[in-house]
């Protein structure tokens, strides 16, 4: 883990949440990406 997670993009600039400054948002997006990954794997398995 690098301590940051992509939380969308505005134009060409990505928006990141950092674990140090916004831990709740950081872990929320990590959980969402993990859940989406599990869902996609279960669809194609």
C-alpha cells in the first residue's frame, strides 16, 4: 500500500485520498475497490 487511493478524476487530474490525512475515506475506497474486484472475479470464475 502506498497510502493513497484514487477516488475519481476531474478532467485529466486524478483525485487521491491519503491514508495519513483522510483515513476514513481512504479505507472506504479501498473496501469498495476490493468488493468490486471480488464481484468481478465471481462473475467470470
